């Protein structure tokens, strides 16, 4: 039963193959087994690849099964359509398009399995990429808020500096009027004269301005700090909103790109393995000599071709003979006087009717 199933997978004519030797049957059973297991690996590979896309086992299994059937049908078609010829070059040229198709199939099958085999290494690469994307995302979002924060910081610094500057001015004025009263500077006269009063008034005015600044500037600074907090909160919200996108950066294309960053030799040898599996049935038919099945198949096809050619020749001869008979019949009829007189009478009547109709039409126009 298993042998018959693999022969069915090979695409060979099972009825014709049953009349061949057991060795010939085993050869095509081996080819069919290769086709079947290639399709099975295609099913596994595509199911895993689709699972990474849809994250659903039923969808991945269903679509993977359809893909496996497609690969099975393609491989079976490739193997079954290669015919043994007298010249190896002709056979190779016949198989060349199929070899190209086998190369494409090998790439499609091997890539998802590479993703599964090197899953841990790919996860490490993806983690590094996610970290880089996270930092880049934070910097990019921060660039949108940095100018506003810098402006607020400048205003806060300016308000603080105004208080510091005014305090220094008040201290200077205080020292000035005290020195004037002590007579150590200014007029150098001890006592509280007019100059002292003038300097004291300047100090008191500056002190009042300082008191006002200490009352209003902290309120302004607090309001600016609130604005900074709002901007910081907005920044944190934007980062939190965009982070899930980065966290989900592990789809099929991202994994393929991460695989490309790993050493290429292991992936290349896995690809060669599947290429060998995919092309083995083709090369087996190319390098193997004509077997009993090939000879019987060629004989059956030649017999069918001869029969079809014979039928086509018979139809052509039949048509040629019928044309000759028709020519002879119509030639004999052309010589009959009775037929000539009858057609002459019909032609005369037709011409009279045409002339009468033409006369009536012209009369109406006039």
C-alpha cells in the first residue's frame, strides 16, 4: 500500500509501471517518497511562517496544508514531465526550467525552517534592535518637546536671576548708606545727613522691589514648573503609546532581516540541504539510464502518435477524394443543356423584375 502511494506521488503511470520489474517500481517509489516528504517539510515550514504572521494555529495549519499540497503538485508535475531522450543535453535543457522552479521552491521551504532553527539567536538580535529603536524613539519624541522645555527653563532661570540680582543690589545699597552714616565713604561725614537720607531711600525702594519680586516670581516659577510637568507627562504618554509598536517588532519580515545579520554559512548549508532534496528526483531521472518503464512509455506514446497521425492522414485523404468527386459531378452538370436552359430562363425573369422595379422607383421620383 505504501509503495503504491509513493508511486502515485511520483506521477508515473501506475498501470504501466505494474508491468515493469520490481527494481523499476522501487526507483519510482523512491522518487515519489522524496516528493511526498518535500511537500511535508513545505507544510511544516509554511505553517510556522504563517503562525508568526497570524498568531493563530488553525489558520496557520489550514493555509500551511494548502501550501503543502501546492508544493506536492508542483514537484509531482516537475518529475512526471521529464522524459528520457537520446541526447543528455536535450534532457538537461528540458529539465532546466524545472531546476529553476525547484531552486525557488527550496528557498521558500528552507527560509521559515531557518527562522525556527535559529529562533533564539534571532530573538537576541531582535532584542538589540528593539532596544535601539526604543532609544531612537525616545530621542525622536524628545526632540519635539525639547525647545518648549528649554524656553521654560530659560524663563525660570531669568526669574530666579532677577531675585538674585535684586538681592545683590539691595545689599550694595545697604552697605552704601551705612557707610555714609558712619562717615567711612561718600561724604566722609559722620551722621545722617541729606546724602544719607537719599541713599537710604534708594535702598528702601530696592528692598520693596525685592520683596515684590520674592512674592510674584515664585508664583510665576511654580506656573512654569506646572507647564514643564505637563510637557513631561505628554512626553511620557507619547513614549508609552509608541512602545507597543516597538515591542511587536517581531513579525516575519523583521525575523528574516534579523536572520540576515547572523553568520550566513549555517543558513546556506540548510538551503543546500533543501535544494538537494528538491532536485534529487530531477537529477535521478537525468542521470539514470533508460529503464523498462521509460521504454514502455516511449513505445506507448509512439504507438499513440502513429495512430493519431494515421487518422489525420485518413481524414485528409477522405477530404481530397470528396473534392475530386465534387469537381467531377459539377463538371458533368455544366455540360447538360436542360440545366443551362433552366438557369437562362430564371436569369431572364430576374432581370425583367429588376428592370420593372427600377422603372417604378424612377417614376415616383419624377
